[in-house]
């Protein structure tokens, strides 16, 4: 199903600009994300990292520049958009599970509606995914009965059910109690090991260092540095980034 | 009366008990409509001899409420969608509708539909019952529109983002995600509107629809016994509104997937 070989760009971002009123939140951002790669985006709040992530599946529009995901140009064309979003999964800070549906229905809804998967097949696939994230025993509960960490693991399974080419994570552990962060990060590590293409906005430096193939540091709407984790964390020359890392880690 | 739910076996789940309450209250309403002439006929003068008239009037009242209620629900959803539409003319039409029907007296609307509408559009010469049902439906629809609009706007943006990011089309996002959640939020005000509708249907008497209020007025005029006539009518309305509230409470519990109700 892949038109893109591992290691070649799955997503290209060319000179993308975005304004929120007078604020220029993305300034001529140019980068690319490769298939099979785990890219971790870090930076201060308001630096534009979440905004970039959200422009990749058009939850946020960009004012200029081009974004191409797996050959699909990201624009206002509704056909492109539905096609794009079926290929790009997203995990949110606030989980955003559907509260009126059971865990199982949360996971099966999109495959049944979008991929037209038969009920039984969707159910079997969902249970397998829930098993993978350790939530199979909770398949018939409603989201309010679950802890934050459990909800986020279900949200990951829900995204995976669409068999996306790439998964976007928008601060997936920022709304969690500390003791639940690990269970979610463990699921994400396991995904990374399986070869999933992931773009992760996070403040979890341990995860970035251990799992990331690339670290992108955002500062005031620009990518200030794009480096492998060893160089980024081990031999950081930039005084601003050193200051930021000092803040985060202590 | 709020404790009806606790009458069911403790081993039943919340949903089973809610469903049982809905069915029971619905059946009781039908039984009342069917059989009320019987017990009423044992009542003393002037109610007993007129039991049949009371029963028929009650049936007309409920028919008016059900027909206008269903029409009002459709109109309410349409007008709510119109009001939050991105297409300006749709917004204008929906706002104009709500503005007119919330801003003028229901009595005037009933009179207008029956007497004035046929003058403007001769084809719309309706019988009393249809005119009353139309006016009531249009009126309750305008109030429902606001309740449903509030519900639609109360669904968190993150829900829609999550649905769209899964690749669900705008239609499925509405049908599967937005509408079920909005409906639940809108349910209490909608029930309020339907209960009001049941009582407001009494205004149909001005154009001669023989619903239960007009029945009691006529019997009162013939017997000069206002107290028993109006007390009976009041009791009939109370019985109906109480049963309706039971159904709506059960519906609320049935869809309370977040465990918000005690």
C-alpha cells in the first residue's frame, strides 16, 4: 500500500506560514518527515509546534506554502481532506474519546464508516488493537469509567484502527497524572519499534532521547534546530536550547 | 413521582430500568386515553354524565400535542441547523422564523393560521384541527430551535476535531458524534417545551377545536358548576404532564452514558 519507501519523505512542508491575528506563529517553515521515522518536536509553549502538527491534517489552515502528505496536497478540497485524514492519525492532549460510545465503538466507528469494514471484521480488529494497548478488558466500558492514561491508550488504538500512514501526537501525556505518563509512553515506544511513522509534540525529554530519530526544536515559529537526539541532548552548542533543556529537566 | 425508577428490581441495570419506565409510562398514557371514560362515568354530576366528552377532548389534546410536537422537533432541528449554518441566507431564514414565532403571542398565531392564512394563500384553507396543529408546531419549533442550537454549540470542538481527524465525513461527524451529544444536552429544555405545548394546546379552543379545555368550558356553561369541571380538567392535564415527565426522565437516564445523573 506504500507509495513511499522507508527513509524517503512521506510529508514535505515547504515555506509554510501561519498567522493568528497579528501573531506570526509559523515563519517560512520548511522540513520533511520520512516514512518509518519518529520525529520529536519540542520547544516552549506558543513556539508553533502544535500549530505545525495541526496544519499537517488541516485541523489548522496555513496561510501560504505547501504541505504534501503521501502525495496528497493539503488544501481546502474536501475529497483531498477526507482522503488525507484517513491516512493521518492524530492523538490529542485531551484524548477526545467519544463519551457516548463504548470503548469498542470508539475504535470501530471510523473503520466502519470510512473504510466500510464489516461490523464483525471491525470488531475483531478493534479487540486486537485494544489488546495491544492493554485495554481489551475494558472494551465494553464508556470513556468516563476509565483513567486518563487508559483513555489515551484507547485513543491511540482508535487512531491505529484506520491503519494510518503516520500518527501525529499532540502533547499526548501533558494532561495525565505523572503515574499514568509511563503507560502511555510505553505504548508509544512499542509503536515506534514496530516501524510506525510518528511525529510527536511533547515535553517528555526522556522519551525524545530514547525513541526519537530526530529532534526538531521550535523557537518563535521557526525550526531552530533539527538534529539526532545524541547530538541534540549530548552535545548542545546553542545557549538558548541549553537554557530550555535546563528548565525542562530540573 | 421522581422515584418511579426505584420501583424496578435492584438487579436491573440503569438502562433496563429506564427502558422499563419509558414503556410503562407510554402504556399508561395509551390506557388513560382508551379507558378514562369508564372511571370518569362513576363521578358525580356534572362529570359522570359527560365522561365521554372529557375522554374525547383529552384525546384531541394529546393528538394535537403529538402532531405539533413531532413537527416542532423537525422544524427545530432544521431551524437550529439553519442558524449555525455557514450559508448566510439559511441563517437569515432560520433567524426570521425564530424571531417571528417567539416574538408574537401563540394565540395570535393560532388565529392567524386559521383566519388570515387562507386570505393570503387560498389553498391553505385548513380545518380547525389542522390549523391549530400547524400553528402549535411552528411555535414550538421556534423554541426547540434555540434549545437544539444551544446543544449543538455545547459539544466540545475537540469532539469534532477527533471525528474529522479519523477521516469521518462532515455528514457522519454530525450523525454519529455531534447530534447524539447535542440531543442529550438539549433534552431537558426540549421536554420543557413539549410540556408547555401540551398546556398551550388549550389555546386551540379559540378556533373551535374541541379539546379538553373547551369541553370543560362548555359543560361548565351548561351546568353552572365551574369548580368540578375545571378541577377535573386540571387533573387531566396534571396526569398527562406527569406521565410525560416520567418518560423524559427515563430517556435522560437511558442516554446518560457519562454517569452524570445520580
